[in-house]
C-alpha cells in the first residue's frame, strides 16, 4: 500500500489517521510517499486554483460541514487555518523524507498535521518545525541540515513526479499493488473491500 500525501491537506490528515488502523487490521504494510501537492496541481490539476479564486458559496459551506463530520468521525480536531491557507509545506514534506530513514516519519507528520490543522501554526516556518522536532525527540539542527541536502530535495521531487506519472491529481492518493488507485479519505471503504478481496484470494 503506497500513500502519497502532503500535510497541507485536511482530507489527507483524515486519510493519514484512518488508514493506519485499516492497514494494521489487514497486516498490510504502508509505504509513505511524501509529495508536494502544489506541484501536482501545477502540472495536471490547475482547476484547484480556479475553484479557490471563484468559490461556489453553497459548496464551500457544505465542504466545511463535510470536513467537520469526517473529523468528528475520526476523533480529530480539524479547522480551516484562519491565518495561513494554503501553506507552503515544502520543508515539512522534506522533513518527512529525511525522517523516514530514522523511522520517525509518522510521528513527525502527525505532529505537523496537528500543528497546522489543529493549532493554526504555520508549518512553513522554521520555529514551528523546530517545535515539532522537539515534541518528537528530533534534533532540530540535524533536521534542518538534513532537509537542505540535495538527496532529500530530489526524493521529494521524484515522489511527486512518480505520483503524476501514475495518474495522481491530488492528495491523498493511495495505490494497492502498484496500479489500483484510490483518491481521498472517503475512498477508504473501497480500499477495505479491496483488501478483503485480497485476503479471500490468498
């Protein structure tokens, strides 16, 4: 199970949270693939920017209700950040790449989601990222040095390019078996059915 994700999306926060117990239930390993969803929008889905420039009020109201309903269902605190939206998540997503080697991608991403979508903290800022590092026991100086390396920068771009090449148009995008694609938190019931079919077949 590959999960392409960007912490700048509230729907991704939901999927990130909800897919972990689902994967554990089916003993399905998760390969986390941090991306820059803005790069995907720029390349293949510019309609996202158009919808932000000319929003449909009724749809916006419903989306806020829908997000609140999903957050309640997941037991998460999610609110639209009143200060910074959308956020530049490049450093946070490079952080996910860097910390994956240390086995700390999930704690870091979780804390980044919580900081931005729960506490209205700007995760593009070094001070906020340093707070997150302290929270999960990561040396912040090593962190900032690590996310500045060419290898980490290249890995994030490669993930984003790979997602685009395989048909992704946003975050979260989830693949089972390399080619079976699902988009969005609300597709997790379909992923459950696919995993049930896989279990039955084996």
